């Protein structure tokens, strides 16, 4: 989890919803196969966009309240927040080029 941070129900508001700029949150669980496949992609993108995008991971088993609040019904779900407001979501396993396009789209909009 080198360039990503863990967030929980307790820290989500302060770390994500009060963050100015782009924040990306990977909603995942340990037992989820597709989550384990997308995790390294998210880690790579977090490194590629270090200093431009805050990237976090939220374990839905440990922080179900936040997952419910944002209507996360299947995982992995990746939510994109701009200045604390939800602006986009990607549901299910997604290849790196498609995720990178979302990072580019929203980080360009944030610049």
C-alpha cells in the first residue's frame, strides 16, 4: 500500500470529504478476488499521481457505514471525489488504461 492510505468510517470525512483536490477511494475486501486484481493497479496509479491525487483504500468489511452511505453494492468500487464531492465511480475490475484515463480526466479537471 506504498502510495495509498487506509481510511475507515472514522477517518473518511477528514481524509476524503474535507480534502481539497482529487481523492480516489478503492472500496475493497480481503476475500474479493477482483479487488486483489485491481489493488496493484490502484497502487501503481497512486505512485504515478503522487502529489497530484490522494489515493485511499477502504475495507468494506471494517467500514460498512461509509460503503452504505455511498451506495457501494459490489466491489471493487472506486469513487472519485473532487473537493470532497463525489464526481465519478467505477464498479468492478477495470484494466489499468481505463482507470488511468479516469485519473487523467479528473486530475486535469482539478488543475
